[in-house]
């Protein structure tokens, strides 16, 4: 008869997650940087694919068009047509679930190379605290070239009411005017 092990049960291992390609063109004036797509976004292969994430609703108000009603490809085209680009600060990382607090052993995207390729870029906006913390660190050597803006996360995990999030996201309107 064997003795049961007294070792604690191990938590499920985190899977390696990878970001999407940037959505930008030479007309991008505002770049919105998230941290790393969550589980639903990765499953759908869509930026902000979780229907509870308020990104598309916030950007609808910023741009004064109903992005939520559009198909995903049309949403991306509408962003580009208005000078808005998307990417993430984390290229890949170990993470269980979708929370930024679960990000481990991350590799960063080359933000400096991307922003250097965008001749009309004037504002880099960070969608949430993790994106801001990691992104500002990456851009520190050249931060004076662009206006940097920390936004409250559009994630459902960040429970600030929509109206309060929108009050801060409205600053994107000014940058796009």
C-alpha cells in the first residue's frame, strides 16, 4: 500500500499566448495599445472580441459611428479610416485566463520600431494600467516625440462605470480632430 503524496496540488500550467498583428497604416495618428488579448479575443482572433469588453462601445462614442453594429473587418477599416491603429505591448506571455495580473514571462513587442514607421502618429494611448506600465517603459527613450495617454481599461475586469471610462477616452476625440 502506498502513502499518498503530501505535495500540494499544482495549479494548471499557463499557456503561452501571442498577440495579433498591428492594425495600422501610414495615416495612423492615434495608436491604442492594449496589454495582451484575452481568451475570448484569442479564440475569435479579434481585438477586443469579448462582448463584455467596452472597447468598441468607447471607440463608437469617440468616433461618433456605431462600430458595435459592424462586422469585425469593417470595424478595423473604420478605425483606420479615422486614423486609429491598434496593437499590444506584450508580444507573447504565459497566462492562465484573461487577467493582466496573470501575465508571466512576457516578451515585448518592438513598439519603437512600429511607432517610428508611422509618420503621422501624434498620440499613443494605453488601454489599461498594465499596457501603460509596460508600454511607457519601452518608449521611455523616445517618449518626448509623442503624447502619451493612460486610459482606464476597457476590460470588464476593470469595473469603473462606462460613463467614467468615456470621460477619459473622450481625449482621443481631440487628438483625432
